[in-house]
C-alpha cells in the first residue's frame, strides 16, 4: 500500500490541473498560502485534516479512495447518490441503460 499522503498529493495535483487552476489560483480560492499547495503536491508537509478535507471537497477528491485504496467496496460514492437522489426509478434505469450502451461502444 502506498502512503496515503503521496496518493493525496498526486490526486490533488491531477484534480487541480483538470480544473485548469494554477497553484496560486487554488490557494487564493481557498484562502490558503501558495506554499501550502506546493508543499502538499510535493509531499513536503503533513497537512492538518481540515486542510486535506477542504481541498478534497473543493476538487472532488475521494478521501476513501486515497486512504482505503486496497479495499474493495460495494458502496456508491456520495456524488453518485446525490445525483440520483431526486430521480425516479425509471430515470435511474434510463441512465444505467445509457451507460451500458456507452460501455459497449468503447469496445
């Protein structure tokens, strides 16, 4: 198992880049210092949980996936549950069918 902070650092950098944010922009957005972001991405610090949680929430990083990377789970992520929470069973089945069709196209 890799060190969870190393995995978080990699996920943090990847998520920041996906959102087209510079380290400075992310730091300003979250009222953090740029040095904090740089050190986290380079695994040069041991951040407080509050810092990790704030970054994970803002960049949609799953802390479960980072901390429990070797665990197999049948649980559905919160973002998926939230997305489907106001959908009818019929709508949910349509989304599932659409995903299955897309999966066969990847082929």
